[in-house]
C-alpha cells in the first residue's frame, strides 16, 4: 500500500520521464515544492520498495512503478 506522498512522487517521476527529463532529486524537489533532502529520502524509499531503479545517477520507474504511477495519473 502506498501513501499519498509516494503517489505524488510516482506521478511526478512519471511525468518527468514522459517529458524525457532527467529524474533527479533536484528536479523532483522543484516539481513538488519540497526540499532536495526530502526528495532524496523519498527516492530511496521508492527504490527500496522496488518502484524506482537507478544507475549512473539517473533514476527511472520500474515496470511496477510505471503500473502504479499510471493508476494515479
């Protein structure tokens, strides 16, 4: 079960990916009007839940993350 904050982050990540923009903590912080620290913490939480993956400082939704994000967009 996801909480409302997690859903908001998934939606923001989904939209950034749709626009071919880099998914970074800074981009999410600006998009969601939160601190970079808060965005970084949530990215770690979403990685641990298997909804986001990252490599070379780039983050993207996993197939499960895409599925869940699409259900809230």
